[in-house]
C-alpha cells in the first residue's frame, strides 16, 4: 500500500476517533475539500475506497443510447455518401441539424467502442483541389454562418468572414438567415473588411437562391456581381475547405459566445464588434510569421476596395448580365456534377477528381475545368 493511501485511511480513523476536521487538515496541510472527498469515499460502497480512481470521463453515464446511435448512424450515412467520416466531420454534420454535439474526444471514444474508427473511401489520396489563390489581401474571403445561438433569450446568428491572406476577420450578428438580413450584414462586413475579388461560401441556400428555380440566381450573389465579386461554392459536405473561417468560428465560440452576457441585440452587436477588433489587432498567427492580422495588412502594398455608401443598394436587384458564379465539386462514379438540383454529365477522366464549374453570366455559358484545362462547355441562360 502506498504512502498516500495510508494517509487517507489514517485521516478517516482520526475523524472517527473524535478529532476535529480543522485539526486534521492543519496537521497535514490539506484542504477541507480534500478531507471530505475521502470521508465520502470511505462512507461509500466502493472497495478499496482509498485507492486512486480513473479520471476518464464516464461516457456511458453522460451520453445515452440515443446519442450513441445517432453518432453511429451519421457516420455510416456519411460513409455511404462517399464523404469523410472523421469525428470532426460528424460533429459538423450534427451541428447543422442543431443537435447538442458531444466533444470531438467523446465522439472518437464512442466510435472506437463501436469498432468504427477505420478510414473510409472519402476523397482519393492525392486528388488535386482547385483552391483559389488567396495570396493578397482582398483576393479571397471565406464566409460562414454560426448559429442559431441564444444569449439571455436573445436568439441570433453570426455571419463570419475572414480574409484568407491576412486572417483579418469580421463577425456580424443577424436576427435570421433571411435574405433581407444577410444582404445588409454582408455589406456591413465589407465596410470593415473590404470587398473581395472572390467570396468563398458553403452551400447554404440563402447564398445561392432557390433550389426550385436554380437559374433564378438569388439576391446575395446578385449583390456580389454588382460589386465585381466572384461567388465560389465549396464542395458539398466538405466544410474543411473553408477551414480558415471555421477556425475563426471556433475562436468566436470559445472566446466570445461562451463568455458574454448581453441584454439586447444592440448590446450583442457591440460585444461582437469589440471581439472582432481585438482579434484583428492582438491575435498573432504563425502563418503570418507572428504578425497580427492588422500588421499583415499594413505590411502589404495592396489597396483594398470598400463600399462607397453606408447601406447596400435597395433590393430587389435586377437579373444580372455579368459576373461569375463558380462551384467546386468532386465527381464520383456516376460521373455527374450537381449544382443545387441541376445535373451535368462529366467525361470519364473527371471521375474521382475535383472539377470547377463556372457560370459566365455575360457569355451565358458554363465552363467545366479539370486541372486547369477546359474539358467541357455549354450554354447556360440565367432567368
């Protein structure tokens, strides 16, 4: 028996012999919480009560069978769809369904216990991805929603955006993801972050328009076209392609959302703006050689573009006659490229490769590019 176990037995015996808690703790230089911890253990049913116990989380007590089945079902569904099945991917998938997601470590433990920790087909190793080059400030912005969130009965979303080159970020609280809120929210972000050449987004419908009428492009991309911004959608179910804004979302969750107490939506906006300014002026990134985002921008000679007015042009916007709308898609064994319910046949050489499809509104055509080479083109009329 080790010395610390003997000590625990002796303090309980001293207490039961009538010695006071204060005298016992003072003589051993121990806290009262430490003493009561072992007294409660001695009065329990565990044996030996004085031995150290594992500090590993009791996942079976914390998460019920329904949660475990949902994690396993989500993992199996993603695998059938040919997607990555990592714990992080499963977490993202469940967050999109507004489910209270366990930690990444817990997801890994549950999947390991179920024998589901092996690799799946996913994206073939070595597949080239046509990521836009975000080498200069303002060249590429990544944007994403967080939410819904609730703070003191205030329900909101946050539209977050990050400049890929400098890591400068902006967060804009919105009462909903409706177009009438997203358009001024995006405009407000551009007023602080600048107008990008490419805006990279996930496949939220509000960023595109209407799935029922996919060629009737929505108001958000129409605003982008007016401002000379190319809209680019990442592959479906691959949120890691927006990894820079996803990382900022994590900072936002941990360092703003979980720490603030607000009393109104305006108070929330004030706290969000303060967080944004603190991030851009004080946080240092290794990819910037230890610089802050603001320092990285100051060191550049690139001049950013900003909106000239305080508010965006009034909606609705007319049918666009110029602009570029791009989609990056992984072509699977069915050799089809999908754009919000529209399907385009791809040649065999595109199988298990990423193809970039770009709608040129002025030329009224859609081009399909593989490894920088045009492999197919066809007319495309926006209604």
